[in-house]
């Protein structure tokens, strides 16, 4: 459910809201972080007044783009459950890395204005815990693997993304290498730190 539905919008208002948010995400990635609300309105095929009616300023729109990416694109990936826990886990990792790589400008803008929803990120880690738990039970990953390890794998794979590799060959190669390290191995992993990877949403 998007923010528009949560605010009780209906019909054309809901469609316009979602059209604007999707257009904003594309504008940030294709036109750069300086894309304006006017640019977004043109891409969405709506009047500038419609954009300003839904979003009082650019920061509100950035927040809506981040929420859309997280709740309607990334989170559903982690909810897929088949009879193959290894495929569920690896496909969730691969799809998440690709989606984040395609939305790096929007996510960087969200970080700049402190719009990263900690609760949403915590939900992702909990979903990762479920994926890991199923894979451990099936004996297809190392028994000491944790959900937080998947978050680290995503960060490491994205660190190899760069403008000279528009097709993502490097991030795909190194993600495959990282995924191979999830398989059962004779030696245990060193223990993680006692600090959470993500901040505590209650703080």
C-alpha cells in the first residue's frame, strides 16, 4: 500500500499520486538529483499544480519515492516462498541489488534528508532472517548465517557498481562470488559485533 492509499485518496487522486511518485523516481535516476517538481510533472503527464497539491516540497516527494521503492518493490521480493529455500534467498538478494542499483540517486537523496525509514529497513532484516532460517533448515547455507549478513552482502555488492559499467557486469560477478560464500563450509564464520547493523527504531 502506498502513502496515497494510507491518506484515504481514491480514484484519480490515487492514480495521480502513484504516477507522480514513479515519475519522480525515474527523473532522479535519468535527469539527476537536481530534477525539479516541474520536471516530474512533465514526466507524469500532470500539471505542476497537481504535484504541488500532493507534495508541498521536494523533500516530501523524495520521502514518497523512498517509501514506494521499499514497500512496493523491495519488500515483496523477500516475501516470495517456494519449495526451494536456496532459490528464494539468492533471488531475493539478486533482485534487491538490481533494484537498489537502479535507484541509487533517489536513495542517496533520501539519506541526505534523513528520509530513510528505519522501521522499513528493520522489516527487511526480519524478512531476511526468515529467508536465512528456511535455508539453514534445508541445509543449503552455512548454519551460522544471519539475516544481517544478507544486508552486508547487498552493501558489498553495490560497492562494485560504477558508472563505467552500466550493464552491472561487475556487481553481478561479485554478488555471485558473495553468494557462493553463503553455502555450507567446514569453518565457522567469525562472530559479528554486538552492535546492530541498522539503528534501533526505538531510539
